[in-house]
């Protein structure tokens, strides 16, 4: 079975800084009280909403899997990575806010990113870049990752309907 990512080849619109450029171009994410700046919250919630395929305000396991696949260049379709996906899902459910069904809430998604940003801001910056945001937190026009996100969302939606 091929992954939706296999069908995306056009990376000319995607701009990702080298490690040397990363620190120099990395914007601030948090205010003096370690809360996200409003524009960062807006970006993160846009990413959340993009993967909330069923539009219920939470991310279920398939939606979280699609998010991680797109963000971390992972394909959870093989057995080894499927086991890793289950571990990641359990860790998320154990540490961040979920609803009564075990789905990640928007608050939980922001909690996950706040923890990451406090310990590894470069990872948050890489994630935002992968989802098409520039150093001014402006979404760039249809980057290759937007195409991947769209393909993964369609795949998650098709799987859900089966």
C-alpha cells in the first residue's frame, strides 16, 4: 500500500532553514510568562484544525497519526512504526488533556507544544516551517507539506468511513 506522501514530489515552495540558519532565523514563541504569543497560538490552532478531519474539536487516533506522519516524516503504515504510533498515542493521552473518549483536545495540543517549545524551541520552529509558516507566522501559499497534509487528511477521512 502506498502512502499519500508518495504522491507528492514538488518541493520547490518549501523553505526549511539549515541548522546554522535555524537559530538566527527562529522567532520568539513565548512571552515573559512562558505563554504562547497570540500569533503562535493562532498558527498551532490552524494546524490542529487542518487535521481535525471530522471537525469535532478534538484529534482522534487517526487524526493524530496523520498529524505526526506529516510533521515528522513518518509513515505509520508498516508494523514497526505502527507499534511506535501506539506508544506515542499513549504518551499523549497520559500527559496532555483529552476528552472522555481519549481524543486530544485543542488545549492538550497546545500543552504538548508548550512543553516542546520550553525544552526544544527549534523543534517547534521546524514543525511550523513544515506546515508552511514563515518567521512572521504567516502561512505561505500551497507548500509541498500543505499537499501532504491534504492527502493525509483525505486518507484519514476515507479510512474513517470504511
